[in-house]
C-alpha cells in the first residue's frame, strides 16, 4: 500500500543520528526498534536506516560501542526481544514490555516457565546462579556451572538469549578489549532494573500488550496478525484478543488482511505520534 510506504518513509526522514545522544532521542521517540539492521518481513524501524551515513563500516563503528555504553548507563535497553534480533527499547517503554509477562518479580517466577518447557534446565541454573552470586561475567559463570563442552557452551548461549527475551536476565556491561577476552556481565532483570519492575506493577498484562500493539501500529502504519505474533512471541489467541480490544477502542481497524491505523485506512496521511505509557 502506498500509504504505508509513505508513512514509514516519513518516520525514517524525521530522525537522523550522528552521535550517541541522538540515538537515545531516536529510541525515546520510537519506543522500540531493531538495534542494527531491519527485517524485510517486519515493518519495525531499524537504527541503521536512521544513521547519517551510507558507509556501512562507519555505521558499525558508531553503533558497536553505543550498544554497550548506553545500556550500561541505563539510557536505553538492549537485548534480543523482537524476533530474537538485537532490539533497543526506551526506558519509558521498558515497563510495558516487562508487564506483558504478568509476573510479580518474585524469586521463583522462572519455575513456571521451566515447568511449561519455555526455559531449559541450563536456563534455570543460570537464574539461580545469578540469584546467589549477583552480577557475573559470562565466562566466570560458565566455569562455575561446569560447562566446558562446545555443545554445552552453545546451550548456555541459547539459554541466556531466552532469559533475556523473557526478561529474567539482563546484560549489564561489556568487559575486555580484545576479541579473545571480550565478555559480558549479566544479572537478574529484577535486580538490574528494580524501577522498571515497580513501574510495571501499575500495568495489567492485557493493557501492556495493547500498548505494544498500538505503538507498533504507530511505527508501521499497518501489520499482519501473524507478524504481530512473531514479533512479540504471542500466541494466536493473545494476538486476536489484543487486536479486538484495539479495534473496539477505535485505535485500530482491519483492512486488506492487516491491522491498520484508522487514519491510514481512511486514506489520510499517517504520522508516528508520541506515546504515553500511562494511557489506557
């Protein structure tokens, strides 16, 4: 649809980035975005498309240190959230993501996901290790857990990625300068971001998923139900229920197999507006 293409192009033109401060402003304006390159199948903004350079090497030179420095200072959040790709989330939007899980932030929250098969045994061990030891470098944690084989290391990487996606574990900072000692430290999400957990308590999971859908529509203009489910890892029932609420409230309409911003469905020129995490 030409209207969708125009909507997305106007968003890309509105934000250009040449330094770390401008990157924070971009993420604050968007709410969430892919940290580096985008995905053709998912109409979510990607930071590389907003950088004020066409030099691919320079793009990586800019973004690689920023993705470590800014999250360490809590200027923005970095983790593999959207379709398991590196994602930036604004600090204002982060409680909304956390609230979608409907957790209370208790020490044993992860056990429900272990029993349901959403977390592996290694993931359980990682959570319980960090609960006892606090912020730890991945290499040290791997050694303490006795994970030495190539297969075990791969399993640990997958477990840490899944724990980040489900917001049980958060990356804290990068350590080391050479490729052979470059490493990350991790901690429990609730200990790294207690203020986010407290803010999430004011939101029901139903409100949180609706707010994420509405923000996605503001960015994309329109998106298919299957894309919504894959982006946020929601099942069909949650997607259908959330879309129905958005349509009933007048904040979305259905058309051409998509969920659309009402303004775009009417043929009006859409624009990605600001958002309010206290909106209902």
